[in-house]
C-alpha cells in the first residue's frame, strides 16, 4: 500500500537464467530406453518402472517429481502407478499414487506429477506399477525412427 492507502502496480521484473543456473534446476534426472513389463499384482511388490538413483536434498522443502512415458498399457483390467522413496516398492516408503485406471484400453503418453515434501538427506525416487492380472507396460524406447521415445523422471524444487 502507498501512504495514501491505494494499491500500487508493481512492474514485473525480468528473470535471467545462465546456463550454470539452468543446469541446476533439477536435483536429479534419469531416463530409460526400453519398456518395462509390469507384472506385480500388489502395491507392496510393485514392479520398478524407473528410478532416479540416490540423490541428496540439502535443504528440506517441497519438490515436484515429474515422470513422462510415451505409452502405458494396463494389465487384464487395471493399472496402478505409484511413487516410492527408496530403491523399490518393497523397500521404500510410499509417497503418492500417480495413476489408477480401471477397464481402460492402452493409454497414450502420460505426464505424471507429484508434489512432495522431502527432508534433508538421501533419497531415491522410484516409480513402480502393478496390475490386476496379465502384463502392463511402462513404455520407453530408443527414440529412433519408428520407436518410442525415452521415458524419464526428474525431481525439481517446487
């Protein structure tokens, strides 16, 4: 407020990013070049689809965990995709359900996002999936002509 009590307009400030700054926007990234068959039938035994590997959070805070896959396929009827903090669903701590589909046909490209509070220290984000029966697929490929592109995961500050 100005002294007269009227609100004042604030001009937007330009934001510039240097290469060194932009390179640090993500805490960790990983990608895969081959599809993963999802055959587990429970959350606790979910099949690992993609993982970041271990990384360190220096300051606790809120982070986005973003996952992209060019193709998802359900099992006989269902597909669930979940986020875990740890090397696998069996050894990790459940963070969030990213997707649940029932009686859906093949699913095209999917961008899945979770907003999570992470403590300072070591973490490893793992995406795992499970089906009711049959085989689901977390799609990925080499990105060459006629092939699916890479699937990826990244963690960045919110």
